C-alpha cells in the first residue's frame, strides 16, 4: 500500500489542478459518471442565469475515465487544504476516497469529489437542455462554454473518449452560431 495521496480529476482539475502533480495518468473510476448536473451560481453562471459544472454522479454500471494526479510528498497538507477550499465551499460536493485503476494497471485509492444529490444546486437536465444552459451562461471565471471546451479538449488530448462531452461541445457551438446570425 502506498502512502502517496492520489486525486481523481474528471473536470477542471484535469486542466487546472491548482498544484503540480508528481505523476499524472489516465484512470478509471467505477460506479460514477461525469455529468453537467450542478448549477453554478457564481463561477460559470449567476443567480439569475445559472450555468452548469461537472460532477461525478453515482450511476450503477458506469465508468468515468479521467486523470489520476499524485501529490508530491510533503505537499499533501497544502494540496488538501486548497482542494477542500475549492471543492467544498458549499455542501454540493462530498469528498470520498475510491479505488482507481490507472492505465498502467495499478489500483490506487484516490480522493475525489462527488455530487450531493440532495443539494439544491443538483439538477438532472437532458443533454439538450445542458447545451442550452452552457451556451448562454457566464460567471466570475468566464463563459460556461469555455469550461466545457477546456475539459473536452484536454480529455481528447489525453486520448480519453467522452462522447457526451463531445456532443455537448458541438451542440453549444451550433447554438452560439445560430444566436449570432
């Protein structure tokens, strides 16, 4: 058993982890799916026009492909403090530890953040409704579409397929093109 702290990245932590990982490998988490199911009232939307951000949503027979990030020895306390400030600023996410299968075959325990379905910001929109919201929302950290595109682009560059994010990316571009004509 390793004493290395691993973090599972499935959304913005892939392209903006907030720390420099010692190791970064594609990984799979069983029993969860990556979904735009959490209303963003500040970072990618507003209270009057919420955006959507990704969360890990429990789903039987699902597998989420993402990235395992190992924290450098001696930086665990600082990284945990920063991650918790970022991910747990409200109870919309829960911190869990779960087994990940790394692409090199190792299985490690990793910290990750899953959605709290009982939280008022949880929403179960259809893919087409997600696209409509993402196409028009913006918040303190910029347009909601940039969050989607950054995540989809980084997953693709790592060779990680996500058909739903690819479809959403294309649909948001189409909706925005129609809006400007």
